[in-house]
C-alpha cells in the first residue's frame, strides 16, 4: 500500500554555517558517578518533592510531581542515594542529584505486548505513561507545555530530526532501535488518529534507514522542522493549534517503558561547537553531568556551554546536568579576547547574516563565539528579523507591542505562533532580545489564560 506523503516548503529561516558539527559516530560513554533530575528546566510546572537528601532511590522512583497536576510525574534516572537537592533563587529546585550505586535497582513497571497494545483502553494507556514518568515528554502547542492527558489532540507531530546545527540526526539514535520506534508509533496512534512523522526531505531522516516512516517531509532552513512551524503551514482550522508533539528520540523512551517495563535512561546527546574538541554524538544516561559529556572539559573561564540548542538553549556549567528535554550540548569560545587591529579585519572567518563581513563569500564552516560586540541598541528597522521568521511574525512590532503592554496587538502580530526558535535575535544587528521578550510574554499570556 502506498503511504500518503506530504511535503511542505518553508521559505524563511536561517542556518549559518558553523564549525564544530558532531562527527557521524556514536560514542558510548562509561557510566557517570551521578545523575540528576532538573525540575527548573521543565517549563510551567510547580514541583512538589517526593524525596529528601539521603533517601535511597531506584531507577524509576518518583522524585517530584507537578503540584498543579500530580499526574505529571518525574522519576529518578538513577539508582542510589539522593546526594544533594540544589536550590536556586527563591528556593527553586534546580537539581535532585543521585549518587549512583554500583548495583542500581529498578522499579518494575507492567510490560505491554504488541497484542495488548491493540486492546488496552486509552485511559489505561495514559495512566501507564503518567505513572511511568514518560507523559511529560509529550507536549502541546502553542505553549510547549505538558500535554493535557484528558484531551484528544487534533494531531501529534513526531519530530524525527531538526534543521538546527548540532542536534542528533535520526539515523544516529534510531540505528538498531527500529522495532522499538515502530512500537512507540503504535502507542502514539492510540492517542490520536492523526500522526505526522516529520523529517527533512533532503536530510538524513529522508535516508532509507531512518526515513521509512516519514509521512510529512519539509524543505527549508532552521527551524523548518519545528512542529510549530510545520503546523503553521499545515493547519486549516484554529482547533489544530492545540496539536501535540514529541521528538523521535522520545518515541523510543515511550516504547522502552511500555515494552520493557523499565524507566528508560538511555540518551544520545550531540556534543558540538567550535570549542567542543571531540565533536561527536555520545550515548549516555538521562541526567548525565555536563562535564561527563566532554573529554577533556574545556576551560570554563574562556568557554560557554549551552544545553538544548545553540539558538535557544541556556547556559550551563560543567557542574550542571543535562535536562530531560535536552539532547544537545554546544561548546563555544566566549570570544572576549582583544582582537589585534580588529578594525582592519575584513571578517573572513566571522559568521554574518547581514553580509557586512567578507565571510559572506567564504564557503567554509565558521567558528562562532559568544561575543556580542556591543550592547543592545535601538531598532534600525532593517527587517532582518521579519525576513527570517518562519511563521511570518513581524518580531520587531510584536516586541514593541509587548514593551508597551499592548497584549492584543502582540497577539495580532502572531505572538502565539512564535516557536521560540531564537533566529530573530541571532540576526538582529541591534542585539535586541526579541525571542526572550516574546517567550516571556507568551508564558505570561498562558498563565493569564489558565488563571482565568
Ligand atoms: S518571532 Fe519567534 S518564531 Fe519568529 S524568528 Fe523570532 S523566535 Fe522564531
Ligand atoms: S532585526 Fe533588529 S534592528 Fe532590524 S528590524 Fe528587527 S528588531 Fe529592528
């Protein structure tokens, strides 16, 4: 039977050629000494701790749940002793650190066969995903919060890959796991009648080994593969705005929990960036320490570590841990050194969007650093941000409306369609924090909606 295939052409976006792309290899790492769960990295939840320092836990023991919906449960990625509970500003729980014991024990969850999957009721299936700590991997548009287990989504998008530099390609995490992925797909099909399995048309998810499942392909630059971008170009009715999404790697997590009856802890992380040294993909544990992912660990005084994506991730230290939603670590030079005769440097190796450097003619991958070369300035109405926005927002106008407190106007400019991709900020010559401002406004709007 022929599979229905749809292709979407995303015209806007931006993908600079950056040095430090991870090699096509998967390097298994030795087990770390400790792992952690990081509640502060899960947006919109209010964590209620279920363990205290010194407790002994197994892989799969409940560590914390969301106070607003206790079905959102977060389980221990390791077996051992709760070594530390790190608190941040206003006593926000940053990390629950587990020192792993050599004989880790695991909580046993009920196993589900392929046959049982066909007959299990939807509420029972949802319950298993919730108590197995996997439900938070399924998120809902437009806010990207954890999906509401009581609703049936109009569609679920599975992101097989992503046009973002330094992310794990589908063929790397899928290799040898094809049957598991197939099982995970069957699970998701029980949650929605419409499943979009999305991969880049010319990308590696389009290759025979990884692309056999894709029923939605796309062309275009970053963030073309983002589920929010695909939905924006696909939707016919406003109801579809509440579609759900999950990454291809997380589909494997769903399958491992249900098929094997164990909380899955395997994670593939892309370690890239011009200061990464050995840029490659590593196979490690969920919640592994950042320092464990790099060998050697670059000097923290001259290097920045970004977890979760080079355009929209957040800064971490070698002492931190990789979060539940993060599958990339980008390592970049701070770039604070004084440049000799900088004024006369034509910028042959400096990434540029506005073509002010000679590098616009350089076909090589360029070594980006974190130097912003100056502070925020006034908007010069260059329209670069609008030129790259994949969901046709005019970011500078949405930004100004937010600063003026004009929420309705920001919504009219497409605030809810924003996918928080970060490229408007990246290309802005005035260094205006467009993405962060829109993200904060979106979160405030969501809160207002939920609180009535
Ligand atoms: S406005 Fe949102 S979607 Fe558009 S480029 Fe900026 S962050 Fe991306
Ligand atoms: S890119 Fe920056 S300077 Fe240019 S229009 Fe947008 S906000 Fe203004």
